[in-house]
């Protein structure tokens, strides 16, 4: 069964949060095989053993298929095809490639066999031959669903090839949405605070809901400079424009540059980044950061990354009392299963510590947390994911006048569905929920956001 890869190149990960992992978009899987079976490629011959192994493989039971039919020298029609597919699913892509090469030599016009051979090359890390086979199958004009899945594989190869091949990407994105708490305000005006007792929050601090428009543009380039070495850069700009609450319009600019090095199972990257957050067109916070990343492949389907980071945060105007330095480290784990729907798991933990540059310890914190994301690709055109996260923040000193040190528990969850139209176009539906529980009621809130976006990529 054909499983599509996940897009994940650590040298280009944006340092937008302490536990950022992946990704990345997640890609389709065995539905490509189903598309062939319903399209132009014939089913396996009706020999009982062939039908049995095919049924096991395509139902995600490759381990059983291999044990029952492939471990021995027992022969049956299309043995190399189905046992090769089973070997890829079991993470033995190099062995699978040998079997599928034999099959392709005898059946050069079998698009299914060539496609499975491309998949074996991909998982074996032979990017050159994988690209050649995928493009050969494209030339056979397969069904539309298969074509979309091949494009997603080629997109992933486009990312992986960046250490030895120039890569450029430009994207445009636009959408609309609804935000239940634009300003992160409290749910009601009357709250209770230590020392002050019952107080009434001004209207500006009470939650407001509104619809919004969204637009983004960005690009990145990667240039190899020597075997295993590459340099890269990226620029991204995005804006959120509220229908009524214009005072809370957001604009974000991020730029980064760095270098990556690959040796064996390890990838190392060093990057520097600049960020500018604007509220209602006025600069609110600027950040300058430097980050390291070490990613180690534990197996063909799993990896672990360690990401230390330092950032200098500078606020403008009356908010300059918040100026701080942040040191953080994240540890991320990724695992993909080469079965139907290609489940993919990203899990990360992180720790950070802020230090005030304005002698305001009540405005800086230490933070620790974790996040998890689970992704599925039920067809070549669809990618689905769900995520959740938690952050514990403990501030360094009591809030003036309240004589209480702030402590927050921040929870978030989200879901996303991506549909790939082809030709670089995709559509996205996204939902996020966030809740902050604080020992100071003034900082407690919850928030729902839903959006629909369209994206166009040029490569």
C-alpha cells in the first residue's frame, strides 16, 4: 500500500514556540493504492495465495502477510510486488527495493509496481531514484487521486533534497474566520482580586468577539554550498484584520537565516531570527533570537531533536518595562507508522526562563510545558491533524499592590483539515481553543478561533 511522507526539514523549522516540531503538512498514504485499484491498474491475479497476501497488505496487516507468505521461498504470482510492499511497511525499505526492482523489470508498464518502487526508494533514502520513479509514473497519467499523492511525495522530496539541491518556495495565503475573545479579556466585568477585593474591569478588558480576515505571504530559499552543508533564509509576513475591533489588528513579520549540516543519522542547524509584532500598525514587540538544533534519526520512521534557543525581547512605548531575555530548550520526538492512513505523532517538552532587563521580576516568568500532535492522511487529497498543549508559568515576584505572585496554567487544543486541489493549491479548515487559568482572576480567559484559508505555493 502506498504511504505518503511527512514534510519535515529541521534546518528550516521556524522558532515560533519552544516546542515546535513539525511541521509541517502531513501526507497521504495507502489511498493511492486504492485509487489505482479503482482506476486503470489491474488487481492481482486470482490465485488464492496472491489474493490473500494482497488482502492482508491492503488492510494494514503487512506483518501477518510477511510472516505467512514471504518468509519462505514459496512462490506465487506477483510475489515480489506484494512482499515488497509489505517490507516497506515493516521499515525494511532497502530489501523491499530489491524485490520491487525485480517486479518492475518484468512488468515495466505496471504503474502500481513502479509507484511502490518509488516509495521503497523514498523510504530507503535514495532520493534521486525515488524522484525518477515518481516522475515516470506521472508520465503514465495515473488517476487524479494518485497524481495528487505523487505530488505530495515530490513536495517532501523537495524538502529533503535541500542539503544538496537548491530549493526555493513562495506562498500566498488568505482566509476568513471568527475569534470569540479578540483581546484575551475576562468573561465578566466584576471580579475579585487580592487586597483590592471586588473590582470592576473596564470595557477594554472584557472579552470581545469579532470576525476577521487573514492574509500571509512568505518565501524561503536553501542553497547547498558543499557536501552535507547548506545555507538558508526565509521571510514571512501575515496580518489579521478584525471586522469591528480594529484596535486589535495584528501584523507579524519574521525573518531568519542559518546553516545546516548533515552527517549520517544526524542533522545540525544554526539559525538567527528577527521578529516584529505590531498591534493596530504600531510596533509592540521585537525579538532577536539565535537557535541550535540537533536532530538524530532513531530509525527510518522516528527521530528525536534537541533545540536550545536564546531570544532578546524588546517592547515599545509604555510596555518597555517588559523587556526581557529568554533562554529555552525543547526536546521533540517524531514517529511515523507506515500503515493505512499513515499515522504520525509529534511530541515535545520544553522549559524556558525569562530575565527582566528593567528590574521588573513581576513581569517575567519561568515556564515548562508539553505539546502533542497526531496526524492522519485518509486519502491523497486529505490531511487531518489534532493537537493539544499545556504550559505552566510561574512569575518571579508578586504583582505590585496585590502581594500575590502570578501563576498560570495555559491549555490549548486544535484541529485542522487540509484538502489538496493540485497545482499548488490547498484549502484549510482550522479550529483552536485556548484557556488560561490564573491564580489572579484578572488574567483568566478562554478563547475559540475558527478559520477557513486558501493557500497557493510556487516552487
